[in-house]
C-alpha cells in the first residue's frame, strides 16, 4: 500500500489546535505566581514552601506517562487526545476554585495547609492530564516540516495565557480596586477572583480546541508515510518500563538539559515571591500577611507576566532564528540569557527595574517550552508519541522533586531564609549548566543552510 505525505495545516488551524494551551497555561501561571503566596498566607514558613510544592512534580511524574500511554491507545468518536483535554480541564478548574478557599474547609492553620497541599496536588495532576496530550497532538497532526512551527505556536499561546494569569491579581487590585490584603490565615480577594477567572478561561479555550480540531482517524494516520503502524497496548507499567529502556540517545541527552533547566525554574517559582519581598521590599522572612508582602506578591505576578510575554514574542521569531542558526544554538543562547537574568535579580536594587531580568528569563522560558520538543519529536517512533512525551516529562518532574526535598534546608541553613541568593545563585547557575549540557545534543551548532526540518 502506497503511503502519502501528511497534509500541512494552515496557521489558523494550528492556532485553534493549540488554543487550549492558552487556558492551561493561564491556570498554570496562577499556580506558579501565587501558590507560594497562598501557602504563606495560610501560615507556611519559607523553608517549608518547597515541600508543599513537591506535590506538583510528584503528580506529574505519576500522571504524564500513564496519560501519554493511554492517549496513544484511545480511539473513539471524540478522537484520540481530546477526551483527556476535556477531563483535565474540568478537574483543573475545580482545583483552581478550591485552592484559595482551603481555609474554608476546616478552620485552623495545620488543617488549612493540609487541604491546600491536597488541592495543589489535585490541580497540578489535572493540568498534567490536559497538558501532556497537547504535546503529542503536534506530532499527530503536523508533518515534520511544521512541527517546530507547531511548538512555537504553542509557546505563543502559552505566553499569552501566562501573561493573563500572572497579571490578573495586579489588574484586579490596581484597575478594579479589589483588595490585595486579607486577615491572617486568609487569601486576598484579588487572588481568589483571579483563580475563578482562570477556571473559566481554561474550560473555554479547551472547548474551542475540541470543537475546531478534527483528529486523524487510525486509518488516516496509518496512511501517512511518517506514521508507524499502531501497536496493541500492553500492561501499562511493563510497557512504560520497556519504553524507558529503549529511549533514543537524543532523548537521554535532552533529559540532562531538562533536568538542569527545570531545577532552575522550580527554584524561581517557589522562592521569587519571598526573595523579592525580603531583598527588594524589606520584609522579614516571617512577615507573610503585611501589605508590603502582598504588594511584593502582586509585583512578582507582574514580573512573571513580563517573562511570559517576552517568551510569547520570542516564540514568533523562533522559527526564523532556528533557520538562521540551528535548534541547538537557539537553546544554548536562550538558556544562557535566562541564567544571566536570574543572577541579575540579586544585583538590581530597585524592584521597578527587575523587568530587565525577566527579559532573559523570558528568552529561556520560550525556548524551554519549544526547542527540547522540536529537537526530540522527529527522533521518536510515531506510534508511541504520547508515551514518550510522557516519559520525557520525567526529566522535568524529577529535578523538581529533588529541589523540593533539598531546597528548604539549603535556603534556611546557607541563606538564613533569605531566598533571593538561592534564586540567583542556584537558579541562574543551573540554567547555564543546562546550556552547556545542550552542546552534547547530536546536532550541528550552526547550520550552513536553512534547517528544512524546522
């Protein structure tokens, strides 16, 4: 049987196909920018924050390979990946509503923090259910010649969603005068309402992706020359273990890059609010309910929105940048820029100028969200795209788990609970190590001609 080329998709179709990522990342940005603030409002100390954040990577570690494996095998009237988008969106929206209201379940700081940890885990697991199949969908729907573009479009929408999610608390407070302070043990209204808006945005964008995207049937996929014949699923644990053993060399080397990158990102997400509050706003590490602390929290949301906005703009240029250089060069350059950005936060005294640091972080984030996948996807067996994308996620969650375990004692013992030095030295240094590790990926650092696979 003669097999044909997979048809190219229009730019508008690619945007609709990945639109759900806008909503997912809006919710994810709310989590990244406000989880530490919420936990601090509920009474968590700075050295305890990373332990609560452990629930996020652990759930990702457990959920993503399983979801990837079964989404490879799922075929029905809804399609292959879309059932997971929808289920994940509904569950994540529930988590967004529950987390800032954890203090209303049972009164008392100890119980509140327990429920907050449970809701954070529930929310993150739901984001993973929705997120992982989107990565595989690019491999399913696009030919090799459009895959870098597809991941770049994802990054654009991720950036837009993250800007909206990151800026919502500040917008509600500064434009609509929603209070950004609350009684001790409670979450400010501007944060609560932001999470509610994020839940609506998440469901809306996922539903639009489901309506506007028609996945290829198994017969259509098997008719394309880039697709391998679909294989019958084995028992999920043994099958996943076998796939881990057989992962391509490029995936292993990119795994090292991801390990350093995401250890640095996790350090930034967990400790930037505390670091900015103490280093730039002059609060004490134990001061988590004052107006200064909450002003710092709002400003960190704005800063996170800036780096996500930079990443969205950068994503629009990535395809051309890759053609002029290489995917490998782009990732090395971007990670070094991110490392220097985090380091510079320690040496910029005025918080109003921390946006300069966020430019470098935004370049790194834009590349992290697209280049490792673009480098990886054409080296994966097409029939196992989902499970290998899920396994690749292990290189994202394992460094976060390790960071969650060891970061708290390091911040307390080495940095006296003042977190900015940790963000700058550890986070920035790890980004630069990730750039050096990228040099081992077997691709030319500089292409003499345009990279047609980009």
